[in-house]
C-alpha cells in the first residue's frame, strides 16, 4: 500500500455562522472565512485540520456520541479542570468521565455534535490554535473496525485496554481510538449524488501524494465507495469517498493538480 495520513476532519452543520460563532467567539478558536462562501469555515487547529461546511438538509441526526455520530475529535489540554471552568463560564454543555487512557470531558456543540477534551500534561495550551490529538470512534463491531483501519490504512494497533483500541500512524501523526458501543446509522434515502460526506455530522480524511495509486489500492481492498475518484476545480483537490465497515464516511484526498 502507499502512505495515507489521517490529518483532517470535517463537520457538517445546519448553521455555519452560528457554529463559527460558537468555536470562534465562545471558545476562542482562530478561523478563516471566505467573503464569497458563507457555507465554509477553516479553523487554525494544530496536528489535524478542522473545517466546517453547510450540511445536507437530510444529514444524519445526532443523538449522542456513537448514536448518529461515530467520530468524535479529541483536543489535548494540560489542565482539564481549567477547561471545565472555561466551558461553564461560557455556558457550554459538557460532562466528565474517566476513560481507560485518562481523564476527559465531552463538550456538546452546535447541532448536538460532540467533541472531547483529554488531559495531557505535556500539551502546550493555545485556545486560538488548539491541539487535536486524534479521533475517537465508537463501533458496534470493534474487531471489524480495527481490522479495517489496520489493513486498509496501515494504522498500528499500539494498545488495547479494557476493550478500547489505540491505533497510531507510522509518521507519529494523529491517532484513532476505537471503543465499543456505537450504532451504525444508514444514510437517508435522500442521499442521492453530489457530496455524500455532507450527510454525516463528522467525517475524517486521509491524505496521499498519489491519489491514483490510492484509488487502485482501495479498489483492491473491495471497500464500499460513496463517491468515485473526482477532481474538484473549485478547491484544487482530487478525492474518493469510501465507508468503513459500519458505513462511516472517509475521504482519501490529494491536494493540487493530479
């Protein structure tokens, strides 16, 4: 297989301006916007790129993490009580728990979409440019998801604690943690064609320098394809969108002319 790097996640919301206000003004994340495109925002996060887009009207409804939202981005922070205090002062809903990998809290954002904060004492805090450690994934079939991300994307099953799998990348970039307890959600019948990822609250992306070879590799793995290899002149990339065994959207992309 060829190198594929997990380094991006997209969020589809029904009100892009309100979401930008939440992350930008309430939490203090720096972001870019396009005066000619009010349906998009680019947040200046570290380690993983975070972008927001206008959702398909029939986007999957989020009931909770693992119930309509398989992927949950995880921000690393050096002082979890300080984060809880900040969220409380700004009126953001959240809950706390103790995972097998340490302390964390779950924040409830616009459109009921969830993100987590994980305590990592060595992290350098910067609310304008928060550090995304990786993506948490809830799965109904834990082993099938592990095998898929290891075999298709070359991730390494580095640790397993009490049924939670920690997958890493050879380049030391963002990790993926898979927990049991998810529930697959079928795409709405209105899906049709166009931009299928916008039917999901959050989808993830693996970048490659050779999208044609990546396309050949994915075909050889008999993956489920939502969108065949497509060039996008408006933003200059070429991508293919597939799903994992539970139907979650994954983009494989190369930027620039291919």
